[in-house]
C-alpha cells in the first residue's frame, strides 16, 4: 500500500496551521483546478471531530465523489480524515502538527490503495502516486501562503 509522507515548514502559529488544514473553504480554494466542491455533510467552515464531508471533483476527466470522516482529532496536533465512500479501495490521511522554534512543522501521512486491483496497482506506479503527491503539495503550498500572510484572518473565525 503506497504511503506519501510530506513535511512543510510554516512560519506561523500551530493553531492557525491546524485550523487552515481543516477549513473546507480553504480546501475548495486550493483545489479550484479540480472543481472540487463540498456537497454534503460539513460544506463550509472548520470541520470538527466526528464530522463527515462529501466532495465532488473532476479527476482524470471523470466526476468523482468521496466521503471522508474526521477522527483522531486533538487540536492543534493531529487529525485524520478517512474515506468512508469513494473511488479508492482505502485511504487514510493523517495531518500532524508540531511547533518548533516559532514555526509549525506540518506533516502529511497519506496512505491509500488504488481501486481496480492489479490494474490499479499499475496505474499507481505509472501516474497515480505522483498525481496524489502533487495534489497534496498544491494544498500545502496554499496553506503555507495563507498562514504566513494576513489572509488567514479572512478564512478563520475570529
């Protein structure tokens, strides 16, 4: 099962980084290129422990739906989103935060299993892992940019 590990250093407080990472609105903004929309469950604001969100997005020219549930929620250190319905055979994404020397170290641990058995494994090695890594990098870039500016004040409740 592939696991993508990414670490992003952000020059902002851990609480801001944590909350931006669970913002439905920021996620939609960071995934504009996929037309991603929250269509059920929590559809805006900050997703909380035990809540669900269903996303609709276009990937590889196909409209897809994915529902995930938030668990293992310990603000501002960790939360997990885990697929309950969707294209993947399995996916679990841990968002881990650490405050270090005035900065936040944000770590993503994204585990998944591609659909379609053996064909999915081939697709994964050819392009899917790179595609998923790039989606996470794009999202993290936006979180970093927003957290390190005053833009976070427009997204997070004061």
